[in-house]
C-alpha cells in the first residue's frame, strides 16, 4: 500500500531527525543528580581549558555585530566555541526572565540592556563578577562599572535591596549613550540648548524638512526619546525617595515641550515612528535633527549603502536644557553570567578577554561599540566612527541611567503609553503627566516603594 | 437581454479581478521585497518592482544566518507531530465510529476534543513550560512534537471522525466474515479507504504545526531546537527592521505548505467539508 509506505517513510525521517536534533542539543535535561553535577564540572573544565563551548544569549541587531565578529577569534585564541543565540529586544527580555525563573543552564552569558539590571539584580539571577576575578579598569569610565553594579551605587535604591552588598553583575560590552545628531551642512553651529534645538527645527521645518524627528512609538521608544529632554529640562520620573515627580511643573513643561513645541516641527506621524523610521528620514536627507543611539549610526544614518547625508551629519552630546545641563541617557548593553550556568569561570574568562584593549580595538573595527576610553579616542578609529569621541565624552559626563527599580518596565509602559497618546492628539501634555503620575504612584505604592 | 447579461458578467469578472488583486498584492509585495537591496528599502518612495532580482536576502537567511537548521527543525517537528496526531486520532476515532460505543461516550470524547481546541495556547504556555522543564525536555524537539500533537489532536479527531462515519460498517464486517482479524480489516480495508482523509489531515495539521510560534518561542532557547518562525521574527531588531530578509523568510515559509496545498487541494477541500451537511 503506497500510503502505508509513505507514512512509514515520513515517520522514519521525522523520528531520525528528532533524535539527531535532540542529541545535538546543548541543553539536555539537567536533573539535580550527582551524574549531572559531574557532567557539569567536566563541561566547565573543558570550556576553561579549551575545546569547550559557551552559549551567549544576545540581542539581534547591530548591538551584537562586534560580538559575532569576535567569536572565531576567541575560538582561535582559546579553543572555546561561542554559540551566539539571538533574539529581538523584547523577546530577549522575556526569554531571560523565563530562563532565570526556571534556573535553566542553557546560557553561560547573557546580553542585558541596562534597565533590566534591577529586575535580574533583585531576583538574584546573576553571578558576582568580582568573585570571578573581574575588577574595575581605570581606562573604562566609572559609570560603566556603576551601571553593572547592584544595588546601584548612587541614586534611589529599591527598599528590598538596601541591605544587600554591592556586587558587579554586568560588564558593559556596548557603550551605548543617547546622543544628538543634526545636519551640520544646514546649520554649521551645533545647537547648544534645547531652545536652539527648537529654533533650528522651526527654521528647517519652514524650509521644507522635518525639523525634529520624534521617535514617538508607544512605550520604550518614546520614553527613550523623551527622558534626555525631561532630565535636561529639570524634570524627572522619581525623586530620591521614589516619590513620583512626572507631574511636577518642570516635568510637565518638558512633556509639553515634546508634544507641542517639537511636535509642531516633526514628521507627520510621530506617534508611530520608531528608530528605523527615524533613521530612514535622516539617511534620506529629509530630516534635520533628533536624538540618536550609537547603534543607529553605522547601520543606517551613515551606512554608505543607503545614506544621502554622508559628511553632512554631526554628533554631539545632548544639548543643555533649563536645568543648565544636557543629560544623556545610558542604554549600555552588558554581559552577565547566569547563576545557573555551569561554565562560570570560562564565561568570566571570556569577559576579561573581551575587555582587553587589543580585543576592544578589533571589536570596534567590526562594528562593535566599545566602552574603553583609549579605544573610543583612538584616532585610527574615528574616521569610520565619527561619534566615538563624543561617546567617550558622554560616558564621562556621566549620563543618567533609567530609574533602578525592578518596576521600570511597568513604569515605562505607563509613561510611554500616555506620552504616545498625547503625541497622537488623544490628550494634552498636562493630561499625559497627570494620568501617568496617577498610575505610577499607585504602582509604586502597591510594590512597597512608597507609603 | 443578452447585452444586460454580458454587462453583468463583465462587472462580475472585474469585481473578482479586483478582489483577486487585493488578495494577491501582499504576496506579490512580499516576493518583490525579498529581492530588494537595503538602498531600495531606504528609498523615500517605495517601488513596486525591484531594480534587479537580487538573491542576497535569501542567501543571508538560509546560509549566513544559518536558518536552514531551523527549517530542518520545522520539518522534523511538523512531520513528527502530524504523524503522531493522526495515529492518536485514529486510536480515538476508531472505537467511537466502528465499535458499538454508546452515544454518551461518543459525545463525551468529541466534546472533550473540541474543548482542547478552544483552549487558548497562552492560557497553558506557562504550565507547559514548567512541565517540559521538569521532565528535562526544555530546548529539545520532542517537547514541541508532544505539544503540537496535543494541540492539533482535536482537529485530526474531528476530521477523521467525519470521514470514518462515511465509510459503511458493512465493508469492514464483510472482511471480518471472510476471516480477517480486526487489525487486518483496519489495515487492509479501512486504512486504504481513508487515504483522502489522511492526506487532508496531514496537510492541514502540518500547516498549523509549520506556522506555530508561541510554544516554539517559549519552549526553546537555541537554534538546536528553534523552528523557522522563531528565526524570522528575530529579524525585527531594536533599531532596524530587515525587511528584505524578513520577506525572504516569509517566502521560504510559504513554499512548503503552499506546495502541499496545491498538490492536494482537492483532498483538503474534501477534508474540510466532509460531514458538514448532516450529523450521523
């Protein structure tokens, strides 16, 4: 019977394939038995002595380009295979949360955006890198070490974390600080303040360009675009005691500056614009200025394959606001070692190797964004990466990090939703401030941050 | 009169053409986008025709990014889960259609199967994650095979049951009278007569398995067990949407189920419409 033979063949193919794939899987079951423990020790020793494998959970996109370039070098130098498992930004976070909660040992190293540190630090998901031999290096800005330290060494600390000893849980591998870009061919002088940002934007809008490109898509994108404006204008989301301040006068003024003043000079649909759309407007020569992450520059704005504004865009630190300061925002990507990893020392050895000056230089030559000052200011690298010296300056300023609370994702969702609603005309700036503040206050109270 | 009829016919054809274009355009645009270069994707005004048939996006998806491994996983999981679902569905449908089962038992089994189908995957994904972790199947293909089998079992049961109800009991009874065992009657009489049903179920269940994302995302962690949809969604990055590669991934993802559907569309239509007229 032909059907019978076909089914038998399909079954055989499927079962053989399944068996092969299962055998190849690095994440075989991990029962808490002596045998598993022995196997784990053997794996750790194999990875440490060469010939082993480290599995790294990484964010998909330009941020892990340098890491991928280093993998064959590390294999050649140390004999250790790096398996880089990529996931998109949002999915990576949820994947890490579920992996840590399950105490799964699949990943030996994980890439983390710095706002995720409070969640993973509070949950105790990561190993202390200090105990594994990683210590501060004066050639790397203090803020880079501070952002990977939990509980945070400055600023408000979550109530549940105050008694914990400070540990280094993450080391920056993508020195990401939000900067500002503008068309230097149109206005030779950089805007020194947000008043000048607005004045220039109005003038360029009148000339037919998008004046200020707002990255206004709901939740994370609009909040990332807004926080440097908020801080520079003297506002904030919380005070030192976790009291919500997003509806105080300075914060309201900052919100209205974004949703009224800058919006009047912006593209037609700021509420649905994300970074990729902003980069397209800028690369096509249709926009004048905006905030920008380092990760957007070489992959889009200045990508020779697409840009029409080569040599026409300048990068500067965030302009000064009414506070008298220009405050950039960190978005550093860090590497951490999950407590469940069975290759702790081998993973730490990789971090140490990656932080070496020569490795960092190779990393930068392969689209990595380094954090080492001497590499960022290396003249041989600045032609291809004109923003490197600005980044070095921004890291030393230092920039702000997003509030160090494990509730930040929820706070960001609230604030980002309300700001987006104001940008799309659903409410006024004042209403956005009031609505966001009401929800954030209730959240922080329910989580024990305030009375 | 003839003139009026011709006008109506032309209007109908025009309407159908318009509807056809509306349905075909996304597929056309997907294919066109898959051949575009990055500079074409960055153009201020998007074009409907690529400058050249550039296969770079396909090369990147299949080879540079190594998604061939994910395709292989998708095929293995889809085939295994489909075969398992059909085997289990037969084991359930045979007694309730061929043996003297009570109406109550029959109704209970069918309603139970239906209730499984109405269970939203998101409601059970966390318990499944915990169970799969506990039994040591996390990040392994058998985990997906088991879960997909469970989720597509109701569909297989209801489709098979419709077919089996249509095959007269007398044919099998004649084989039994001629000295065949129950197994022989099943193997040599019922199974050949169910070919159309099996083919229809295989294609529809495989298509569902092929496109599944949620469980594949939650229950896997590395390319050793990840399926193709998990890889494709990874092309939306924080600062960039790699449109041409996503489109190439979409085209590749469409090819297998679409080919199967075209080859066996008659059987699939039969499978989907069997037993809808009357309840036996």
